[in-house]
């Protein structure tokens, strides 16, 4: 069988990089699509070292339809197929809602929500035409269900993303394409390092997360590899929480 081709958006660093590395270790061809072109190329180099037979880094702002279409055309020109899409690219401005400008609100929705719509619709059109099914994953967040004053834009985008995933699951299931979400808990990445590097916040993890540690990008990557595996063929339209039990705790 041909090697699977896996696109991970926002994979130049952080969770996306960890997800891509997990697919690379399984022997899949990995495409790193990121806003940061040079970091994407560097990340692609690391994927080959991790075990990907081939990998490529492409610049793509997922919020811009024209860039998404160009990225997908480039992938098809290179590898001829797309088997898995992971909608991971996301931003979290952490601005109190009463100070949030309309521009920042809009950008959060454009990247986190609209970006996943563009990528999913374009990739799904290719998958339907090819007729061999596929797997589409969405990286949401615990913030799809719980929120706070500095996460109003972020939570709105992630709650919207959950329903976007569920809607696509109903539309694409008949074509053998499953759609699922992974909701990470507290994961150490460049997005969150400023917070977790403070000792009082690090101590919070020990008391609030039952497994008593912060999550890694690979914790999320392993869940994605499972949801994209043949063993997960009948799982469609769910959110898999990967949070060390954080949201199960009642205080
Ligand atoms: N870190 C956490 O604790 C955590 C928890 C829950 C959910 N998430 C989600 O996981 C995903 C990755 O988060 P992370 O912590 O790795 O963040 P990060 O900031 O460390 O990395 C995000 C990556 O996405 C890229 N990116 C940003 N805007 C983009 C755009 N418009 N188009 C393409 N690429 C773009 C960045 O260049 C960067 O490489 C996000 O969707 C985030 O909401 C993270």
C-alpha cells in the first residue's frame, strides 16, 4: 500500500510538531503547513529524522482560503493524495474580553474556526473525488466547554470548532471519511510556556490534574494517531479529551 500522506496545520512547533512527529514515527509522509515558512521547513527536516519517508514544510495562513487552496495543490502535486488532515493551527491571545478589540476577536475566529473550515472543505473534496475515504481531526480544547474572562474569543472559536467537526462528520461519513476532535488539557508549548514557567502555576498542575504532570505534544499526537488508525474506523463525530483527568475533577 502507498504511504499515507498526513497534513498537520500549525506544525512548525508545539502540539502540531508533536502530532506530526507521532505520524512520522509510524512511517507516514508528513506535511507541515504553517504561517512561519522557515520554521515549517525546519520542522519538516525533523520529521524525516523521526522516521517519515518524506516530509515537506509549506507556508500557509489557514485563515486565507487562497493560501489553503495553494497548499493543498502543492501537496497533491508532490504526493498525489491526502489521507489525513489534522486541523491544529490556532491562536490564543489571552486578552480580557472588556479590552478585546474587534480585530483580535475576528482574528481568533478567522484562524481557529474559519481556518479549519477552509482546510476541511478543500481536503474533503479531494478525498471524496479519490473515493478511498480519509481521516480529519480537529484540535479543540477544554475551552470548548469551560471558559474565563480572557478566553471569550478562544472559547467561542473552540466551541464552534466542535460543532464544525460534528457537522462535517455527518456530511463526510457516507464517503468513508471520519471526523473527530481531540481536546487537549494543559500542554507545555511555546503558547503556554510563559504561564507554566511560573512556580505557582506549575504547582497548580500537581493539585488539579490527577496524573500530576503537564501534558506533552506527544500525548496529543498519540491520540491523533489512534483516531487516524484502522482500529478507529467506527469512531466518528466525537471529542476525545486528553487532559490527564483534569476536567473529571470536581472542586
Ligand atoms: N498548549 C495548550 O495547552 C493547548 C491546550 C488546548 C488546545 N490547544 C490547541 O492546540 C493547538 C496548538 O497549540 P500550541 O500550544 O502548540 O500553540 P503554539 O502557539 O505553540 O503553536 C501554534 C502553531 O500554529 C501556527 N499558526 C498560528 N497561526 C496560524 C495560521 N493562521 N496559519 C497557520 N499556522 C498558524 C504558529 O506559527 C505555530 O507554529 C491550537 O489549536 C491550540 O488552541 C493548546
